[in-house]
C-alpha cells in the first residue's frame, strides 16, 4: 500500500515463501482516484511486482470504499488484473451507507463484471449489508446479487456471522447456527448452485460470535441441501481454482 507496514509485509511475504502450500497472498494497494495518473500507474506497478516477483495471487485492497470502481480511470487496474490472471475482491458495505448507496455500489460492481468478463470477482462478508427486516435500510439478501451471479464471474463469500451478534436486534436468530444465514446460503444455492459460493472465516473477528470450527461447520454441517462434493467446493475447491493453487 502507499503507507505500508513493512514489518507485517515482510512477515507475510516470508510465510508465503516458506510455506507456499499453506499461505496465499493477496495484494493491497491504494488506487486513489483523487490522485494524478502518475500515482495510479505507480500503484498498478506495485500490483504487477507483487504478483510476478513475489508470488501474490489476488488483489484485495484497491479503490477506496467511497470511490466508484466503475470509473474509467480504474480501467488500467482491472486490465492488469485480467492480464495477470488473478481474482479481485470488490467488496460492498465497507462504508456506512444507506440502502440506496449500497445498491449503487452493487450496480457499479455489475458494471465492472460486464466490462471484464475474464476477471473473477469475490464479494466478502455476504455483501456486508445484513440487516434485520425491521431495519429501515433492509435489503432482501442475497437477491441484490442475482444479476451479478448470472454473469458467471462473480462469487459470494459466506461465513460472515458478525451481523447476528446483537440479541436485542435478532432475538432467536442471534443463536448459532443462525437460521437467516443458512437461508441466505440456500437461496443462492437453489438459484445458482454451489460453485458461486466461497467460504471465509473472517478470523479473528468472527470469534465475537463463534469459533473458527463453528464458522466452518456452518457449511460442513448445516447445508444438508448440498452434496458432500458441493460442500468441498464451497470450503476450498472454488477458491483453489480461482487462486490457481497447485499451478
């Protein structure tokens, strides 16, 4: 990133180098559209160097949350991600947003997906806008993602359970294994299959609501509508393919 934590970067780079079968690195840059073209070109070069010279396999941090990812000035970044053959995290819900603003962000991602069909895009935390139906900014998750999921290069990360941590809001749905969470996964599965779902633990923050194993068991033990092979896809197979593990 533009202001890197060198100690942390060296540590993770060393882990990737020493245990390539255990660690996959994703790149973080600051592709700030308020800066000039020379700055943006420099951020793209950081991405290229991290992938081609240091073995990183995906792009996680990039355009600041309040800036539009479908802005034409982002095209050099997405073009390079396609050239490098890496997946990109385009995350919604990373800023306090109204329902309208959130859905505008979803639409911007759809615009990018259509312009770059060869670029796999992952949205973490189930979109990060889980609200109780009584909430004024409620969105009928996960149906806001249906147009994106139809395109074939969009993947939704499940495992995010922090949204349910407040008993006063959720009542019985506060309790593990979170019935609403299971229903969201099932809705995506019934409409698009298991291949568009990828599991992520959100560790260590998920420990506010569940253990690592419980979070994983949300898929392993609480998706009886899937086959064992499909669960394996969700809990690692699809991610391994996207990040080209073993290649």
